[in-house]
């Protein structure tokens, strides 16, 4: 699976047998960063991810100072491509809109729904949380690679 920025200066690819499942985050930061009602991302193991091309990086510390989110974007067109986070070592969160086949992605969970836009209706078949989801449960739903978690 492959993807990249809008101008084509940066491309990425992941190894895998299927397109990853994604989640939607409705927090205010994600609304601001995406310029939309929510952000959608897939989490994959860092060793399965390869980025080709030069990316710009900016680091955002959390308000409690316990983690840092490293944001990676194309320096030419400023497309936000992916991020890493000190609370999720060895993992990469890829922005869903940067997948070449983004139309094939499935959202299987929603977080920070207390901040969702009032006009947006979330399908009740999918789990959602008013704030952040328990990491083990969210990662099980999206089939994210986490040591010690089973893949049932």
C-alpha cells in the first residue's frame, strides 16, 4: 500500500496483506490540524513503514508534558502525512487522506466524540468514546501492532 503528499514530493509505503483499519478523532486539535470535522488515521508498525522524500518535522508536547507528538509533513505542499508519539513507541499514525486508495479505508471507531460537530451523526454500530479510548481496546479494533495484545 502506498500514499503521499498532494504535490508528489514525498511518497510512503507500508508492507501488509490488507489495508489497515482506521479510527476517527474528533478532538479540537485534530479538527484544527485537518481543517475538517475530524481526522482519520491508520496505525502501523514503524518497521513496516517507509517514507521516500524529504519531510519536515515539528514536535508538539502534550499539555501535561508526558508525551511528544512528532508531526511529519511535506515541506513543499505542507500535506501532513504521518506522526509518531512517545506514548506509542515503534508505531506510525498515517493520515488516511494520504493513502492512494483512501476510498477503501474503513473507520471502525471514533474518539473524542464530545467534541464532534453537532451535524455529524456517528454510526452506532461502531464503538465511540467521549474522550480517548483505552489504548488496548482501540488498538484491538484497528488491529494495530502492540506487544502483549492479542489479535482475536
